[in-house]
């Protein structure tokens, strides 16, 4: 949606926040609840971020009622995705993380040095 210039309203939890800048997306608040009963989850320790439907609705109303803000947020979000999620930037991030993992494995003796 962000790449297409569509404003985003999503739960402000987990992986979403890694690509949803606060200034140009609508992060919906949540409460953590037990995930038991969802997706065949058997553990009582698993938790789920349950979004606040009233807050989500207020964001949708705001986007409808404030077209200039909606357009600004959409343009900023698209620019962010174009810059931070480009093929080149993603490859950079993956290479950097791969290098970090290799260093960690070498330090633990689980990967031989070149």
C-alpha cells in the first residue's frame, strides 16, 4: 500500500513497525492478549497484539476528513518505501546482517575462518 501511495492503518506491533514510520503511517494501539485458540496455538505463553478498533476507526475518519494530510502521509510513505525498501537497500541490509551472523558464528567456533 505504501509503495502505491495509499495511507496505511495497521497495528503498531511486531514487524509492522519496522517499515511503518510514525510520522507518515497510522500505528494503531493494542493490548496484548492470549493467543490460545488462534491458529491452533496450544501454549498459554503465546500472546497476540489485539488492535484497538476505535483507534483504527478514528484514523480512518481522519484520513477521510483531512485530504491534505492524507496526501502528505501517502507521499511520505511512498518516498520512505522507495528509499528504504529498494532492491539495493534491502540487499545492503541482508549483506550487513549476514556479515554480523558470520562474525558471531566465527567467535563461537561454529564457522571456520576463511
